[in-house]
C-alpha cells in the first residue's frame, strides 16, 4: 500500500509540471551550433588532397580527381566525391583535416529513408546540402579562404 501511494505521488507531481514536448515534424528542432550533422561539400574549394578519405575511420568517403584541363594551372580538379552515410559516423574528422574547408558540417540531421541505396550521396547532393551550415564555419573563416593560425 505504501508503494502504491508513493507511485501515485510521483504521478500527481508530474501532472502539474510544465509539459516538455516538441511538434517535431511540423516545427524543426533548433540544434546547437556545435552539433555534427550531415556534411556540406564545396567542389570549387577542393584541391583533391585526399586527406578526408584517408582519415575517415569507416572509409565511407571516396573521391577521385583528374588533371587540371587548364595547362597553366597545376594540380587536380575534383571528378567524383561520394559519401556512404550507411556507415558514416559523423565524426567530423573529414572537416578538421581539410586544408581549404571544402567540406563542412551542417546542423541538418534528417537522413531517414526506406532504402539503403538512398544513403549513398554524391557530389551534387552534398554541394546542394547547404541548409543549416554551422555558424562557426562561416564566422571563423578569414577572407583568404585558408584556416586561421591560432
């Protein structure tokens, strides 16, 4: 009898408190600025250094480059850039190692799908995924495009 009264006391106490619910599908959630969501890729900044693919612990990033068609410019031009979000753990290592910040994290986290094949994202999809780019990526970036020396 004492246990039932104790349980009802907890129930009645929680009935009078303010409700903490979200109308999630209708109202998007505000994620913190440092939330690690889906990546955004800017192909124009990529120098095909392949560091993001090398540091990835799950090896979900594949990229290929081709020689620059302009004979006066050296280096490579990005050809393909793909991420397999089926195995990506959103660890943020690919963004930390990128010297030109061609790949940055967003606050977007909605990747639900009915097919695993839809979790393979290509360069076109990643470059169009610019919704909710993290604030610190834009504010900490100097005008020249290179990372600031701390």
